[in-house]
C-alpha cells in the first residue's frame, strides 16, 4: 500500500507540474519567443527560491502579454504586464501584494533579464531593500520616475502604492526596461535614487493615513489679508 500511495503522489505531482506550464502557441513572433525564453528562465529561478511558477497566460498579442501565477483565473496577488517589440522584449510591469513574495518574484525577473551577468544574490539584495521599505512604513508610498527608452543594460524602477484601490491591499511594483535587442548580456542597473526612508509626516506619500480630513472644505471662507473684512 505504501508503494501504491507513493506512486499516486508522484503521479499527482507530475500532473500538477504539467498543469503549471503555459501552453504557448505553435507560431510565435520574435517578441513572443523572447517572452517564452524569459518565462522559462524566471521559472527556473523561482523554483530555486521555493516560489510558485508563472503559470497563467491571460492575454498574448504581438505587442502585449498579460501573465500571472498561482493558477488564478484572473490576476489577483501577482500581475505581470509585458510590452513586446518586433525584435524582443521591451518592458515588464510586475505588481505583487506581498513584500516577501515581491522580493523573490522581482529578483527572479531581474535575474532572467540578464542571467549571464546577474546573480540571484545581487537581485535579491535590490528587491529585498525595496520590500523592506514598504514593510517598515505601510502608509508611505514612493514611485521612481521611469525612463522608458531601452539602453545597453536592463534597468529596474520601483514603486509602492498603499491601499491603492481602497480594498485593503497594497501593491509593490517593479518596472523593468529590457536591454535593447542585440545588447543583452550586461548586468541590470537601478539608475534612480533609492526610495525614501520611512517618514513621520502623516501626509507624506501618495496616500494619507488621516482619512483625508486634511482635505476638508470649510463653509466660511478665510478673508484675504488686504480685504475689508480684515480691517478693525
């Protein structure tokens, strides 16, 4: 009975792995082929980190793709939006609700963008630093300005949006601009100023934590300093 149970468990695991694979179309263009190569590399990195796989494809067009994880029928806690070009990958916007998962998933994507020149340790150090900032101050947002032109190296930009849609979920975001086709192989760079440290100002950042009482409108207008109402 133990041998049979072990065999059944192995079959179930093989079936689960098979179901976790994205079914790519038989004919793909250069951008879609590059996406498939990227996903394979990212999934190998995710496996090494003990994370689940990129296993859902919601949309796939010649210039755009939407992928996800965890077998979710619709993107829930992980969202991945790719812009494709005729020659390869252009950009990725990765959004994750969990700081812990963001560290690993974003690192796997950074690694997959330049596996020959980037180590997982380097990628984890960068993504973990941004996840730590969001964990320290859950109310303070940050958003790095994105330079969208491709260069000789992949570049990563980060953002954090607390309770972005007023549903209790906060999103960590990484925008990855892939290297210009033909110049792959260089290590990624994070060219912008690191996100700010946690601030004490309750109005600091994208969202406030005072239920927006600082936006209250008072019915009695304050007179101008040089108006007649201010005269004794």
